[in-house]
C-alpha cells in the first residue's frame, strides 16, 4: 500500500470512529477547518494535559496564562506580522491550482534527496558488508549529479528567500522543471506575497483603525503579559510562561488534513533569560522537547531535528523537531531563539518599558527569549498516523484495525463488557465502572459478541477491555484483554486499579522525563 493510500485510510478512519470531522460537513465542509469528535476531543485533551503538566508541574519556574485571541492591532506591527508574515504564492495557469513557491522547491529538493537515497540503498544491497557509503557518495556519477543539482538549487533558494527575491523564486521553479502536481503543466504565474493573517472589524464602525486580526500565533499574548506575570508571580529570570490556545492562518495550500489548517491550536512556551545565555538554553530546550516526544514510545527513529536554512525574522537560531508522517518527515514543533526581538519591539511600539531588574546583577535589561512552539493538531496527527495498523488475527484469519495510541493518551482507557445482558452481569459491570471512572475514562458496552466489541475498542485504541461473566459473580475475577498483544488473563477486580495505574498513568510518564 502506498503512503498516500495509508494517509487516506487514516483520514477515513478518523471520521468513521469519531476522531475528526470536516467542519460544517452538511454544507459540503469548509476548507482546512476541522472539528474533533467524541474520541478526538479526549485524545486532544490528553495531549494537552501531558504538555501542560510537563511544562508547569515539572518546572517550578514555568507558569501558564490564557490570553485573548484578539489583541491590540499594534501588537502585530511590533511582532513583524503585518509587514512580514507572508508566504510566496504561485498559481498554475492551466490547473488554476495555487501553491506555495517555497514548498514546491522544498519538495523538489526532497525528491532529489530521495533519488540519492535510493541509489545508496541499491548499492548497499549489492555490495553487502563491504559497502562504503562515503566512498560511494564521492564517486557515483548519478549521486554526484543529483547532489550538485541539490546544492546549487538550495543555495539559490536560500538566497532568494533572504533577499525576498520573488522573480528568482519563479526562475528556480522554471529552471528545475517543476510541474504542477495536478495538471503536469509548467505554465506558472509570477510569484506574489500573500499575508496569512485573518482580519476582522472591532465594534460597529468599519474604519481602518478598527481592523483587528485573529492571532496567527499564541506567543504575542505571552510577550505583552510577561511583566504582569513576572511582577505578580515574583518570577526570577530564568522563567517561562506557557499557553495553549487557538491560532489562525489563512494558509495558501491546505490539502493535508489537519497537518495544515486555517484554524488550529498551539502549545507555546516562552522562556525568558539573560542576554548572552541563549545558546545554552536553546540547546537545553532542544533536548528537553525531544525527550518529551520520545517518551511516548512512538519510535525514536521517527524523529529528527531539522535546522532552518533561512532563519525567521525574529530568531538567531531555529530548529524544527520533525516526525515521520505518511507524507514524509515534517515539522511538529519549532524551537526558536527569539533574542529580544519581540520584547524590544513592544517596548518601541508601546512606549512602555519591558525591562527586567536583575537583582543578582543589579541592572536592568530586556530579557532574551527561547521559545518552544508545538502544533497540537500536528501532534495529534503524528499520534494517529503512527498508531494506525491493520493486522490479521492468527487464530481466526480475520482482519483487525487497531489504533496503537500510547496507552496514557488513549481516549478510552477501559471498556467493560458484561458477557450477557442478564443475570446481574450488567449491574456488576457498572459497579466496576463506578469504582474506576474517576481515575480512568471507562466505557460500558453490552451489544454484540465479545469479539465485535473488541474490534470496536481496538479501532479507537482502548488499551484494556474486561469481560464480566458468571464466574465474576462467584469469585470477583474478570478477564482482562490487552489491546496490542490480544493476550487475556483472569485477574481479581481489586487488582484492576493497580494494573491500569502502571500502564496509563500520566504521573508515571511524567516521572520518566
Ligand atoms: P510551516 O513551515 O509548516 O508552515 P511554521 O514554521 O510556519 O510551519 P511555526 O510558526 O513555527 O510554524 O508554528 C509552530 C507550530 O505550529 C508548528 O510547528 C506546527 O506544529 C504548528 N502549525 C503552524 N501552522 C499550522 C497550521 N496551519 N496548521 C496546523 N498546525 C500548524
């Protein structure tokens, strides 16, 4: 099955099992806007909790805020978003499809890299143990040709981005023979800049002065409040402020499900530090954040850092944590050393002092900032795409679709099945749920055969199912069945809490960080 087909299956599965629905579906949907269903919202809340607790409970110098989506319009002038939050867009004249010029070029570079990797894999298979990759890269003519094409295109690309040279971006697309993926045509318009911020009017008067924006990132709500928090919380540098909230971007190309949405959610933490210490903290947070991802056990090989070729306007160092999605390695989180860009500019634009008085140094300064910024929806997508699996059950030859969601994040932790609807079994099942429901999200299911009930719970990723039968009434034991191995064992009811705690407690996961 191709990766594209797998991606389509995941999207269909997310809809069928109440994870994600297209927004306003009855009106044929709204492009790149999605709603989370009954299982999606539980998974999303669990991800948020994991992030929030890792930030605010594990670090006594990190506190949270919840700022408004609307902010004074000057905020976005100070942050550089009014002037520079643009993407270069290009249209294909034949298909009438719109693309991001930079993404077209990045995909072309990825294709060249893919060709090189293929040659290497082929040769490595042919030569076996004696294969020397370094030597092969240096001498194989096809690899050399692709590498030199890559290096040359990359250099031109970075240069064009740095100089905001739109004509050159178009020239690179033409020189690289990049065709529209839909029509195959190379008939392109010029490249234009497109501002990604949504605007609306505040109040009833539609004058220029009343134009406000839906925030394109949550970070600015933290910056404008940093002194409020610092003073009222008596925070000492270094300290951090965390926030989870909605952000809005009028994305040019939004065809990748919840990977690129127009309304999405971010989890951002701004860490305020002494100027000059930023590289130390940047490296600290790089490591911390990578550990947070890897602790979920979704495969260390599925993560990598990708340093930016072109630094954002506000940063002096920037890297992405990329995850291997079915569409390839893509960014889930950005870690940026933002210097005093934001606070400095807010000082300039507002005329208010943004200085911190450092009692150790006995002087004032505008703090530097290292930010960690993760997209909640992208994190969600990384989890469901990693979790989705189709297996053949050996004993029956049946296919089962299973969501191997990390147990601690699973929407439902425990499903309780009375074997039959009579003889007091449903009542016993409810009794067990009542004992456990305040600690774990439980579900009661009495319809259909036990096998079918297992399939339904596998499909939403429930790590434990227990069956209540007649023996339960006699000796207080139940059959517990584990999602991933399908193993079953008989345990006494009093042990359930402990078994569940070991496997699904957020506390245990947080202890590993
Ligand atoms: P990209 O290069 O993919 O457009 P970005 O570099 O603009 O992303 P940031 O501004 O660094 O993204 O935002 C931080 C995080 O917010 C990203 O790592 C991503 O997880 C998330 N994010 C950004 N844009 C979107 C979007 N349109 N839909 C969903 N998540 C997004």
